[in-house]
């Protein structure tokens, strides 16, 4: 049993950290204030090939695992980029997994290289306003017409849709009342985001202003048959290949944000002198920060366990959900404690902790709520009766 990074994994971490060092706190604060997508950061990661970290080598990817992706995403978030940096690129990792696993070679050759090169961006359109996490109740419908489909419906909380060229879209192709199981009759498409047929409306929100969140209003989007991933009606099963990696990566990002906050708070506590002594000498400052560090490291180990199991082809649902829960809580607690360490200065934008705190709420809320994670563990691990 070895908990250390391999030499190759450490080299990966260091290489990503060097890229991130070129984008300081001032860059991310300006992107947040200006509501501007971090194009320069996205392109820097693309130039060094990191956008294809989990994609097949055959199409220009690195062919590495979710473990390596988690290491990368923690490094990105921990640099101070937080969710503004992480959300700009992590769709490239978990989003295309259904294409990697279930797409034909022709689809992979057509769809993946532009994502790896950074010449195209994609968004992930599953969630709907009135269905929440009950994915089987999706109302967006793709009607078969000739050699393709015509899609009508609505999606919500779709990140990067303002800048995306393509959309990974889950839609119902068989009415719910005509299927034997609720999870059947949903199909997955990866297609052009035709803005003449899709209205993209940005949602004003609390944080992560550099990366947009949107409602999509789809009215007659034409999707060619060759843009359907796998068999018709099996889309729900396909997106499951992206759900556990998404939870793992979001958890890694939460750990990174938490460590970024604790590092800033600790540095401040060493320098801030009150009543003739640095406040970091006081146990009321020391102990909460130490506790946050321990919580973050415990969450990180669960992240790595979940990622290892995924890469080994083992079931990792419980571990991925647990990692997301533990890291989401630990990251938020660390940011909150860091702000309180600085007191009033923690509330000031120039110290960047208020930005980290706002963005730490994202992995706490999404892509699945803490309460549903608890329900999952209670049912699937402890064998308790389903509560919903």
C-alpha cells in the first residue's frame, strides 16, 4: 500500500503548477470582476496537451487515468484559480467520457481532437428546471426525422454555454410512458450548439463569474444521426461513465480550494501582529486551521481511493460520492475559517479569500447535493431502505 505519488504523477503535478504560476491572483480576480472566460489559461493548458489528459493517445490525448486528472485539477484549484480555472477545463475530462467509452472510432476521431487542441469548447447539457437530479424525468425530447433528430426542450445550469461550440446533450427519444424502465428511452448526442435554434441565457450568480452558467431554450435543434453516441435509448447508462469521474474531479478541486485558503490564512497569521505578538501564536487561530488541514487531507485520500478504483475498472460509486461529500464540506470549512482568520480583511477582495469562499460553495452544491450523497451511502452501502 503506497500513498505517495509516482515519479510520473509528481512530474505531472509540477508541470501543471508551473503553468498555473503564470496566472496569479490578480488574473483570476480580474476575470471574476469582468465576467470574462479565462481564454489565456485555457489555451495555455491546451498548448501543453493537458486538455486531453484522459483521452486516447490515438486521437492526440495523453491516455492517462482519472487519478492523474484529479492530481491536475487539485493543482489548478490550489494555485488560486479555484473553480474559475477548474470549470474552464474540467468538462474536457469528464464530459467526453461517454464518447471515449461508447463512441465509434469515427466519432472519436471527429469529436475529440478539437477539444484536446482547445480549438473547440463543449458544454454538458443534462439538468432541467423541473427535474433536478431525477434525470429519468427529463422532458427535452428528440424526435426522429429521416437521417436525424429534431430537439425541443429546456436545460439549466449549463456551464460554458456562452463560449461553447458543441453540446453533449441528453434527451428523451421514447416517451416515458412507453418504456419499461424509467432509465430507458434517453439518448445521448454530441453535436453543434446551433445558436439559431438554441437560446443561451446567462444566470446571474454569486461567484465563479469567469465561467458562465446558463439556461438553454432549445427550439428545433437539428441533430444528425452520426452525432448520436451509441444506441438509441441507452443514453442514461452512457452518462453514468461521466458521473463518477465528475464527482472525483470536483472533489479534488474542493480540496485544492481549501488548501489555497489555508495557505493564505496561515501566511497572514504569521505576519499579523496584535497585542505585540503574531496572531498565529494563539491556539484559537492555530487549532481551527490545523483541523481544516486534517479534514482536507482525509478528503484527498478518499479522492485518490475513488480515482484509483475507477482507473482499475472497479465499482467506485460509494467512494466517488463520499469523496465529493467530504471534500465539499472540508473545502468550504477551510475557506470559511480562512476568512475568519483575517477578520475584516478576509472580506476584502484584495486578499482573495472571499472569492475562494464564494467558489467553494460550488463543489458543495454540485453536481449532487450533500443530502443525496448521504441517501446514496445509506441505501447502497448500509443497506437501508430508500428514502425518496
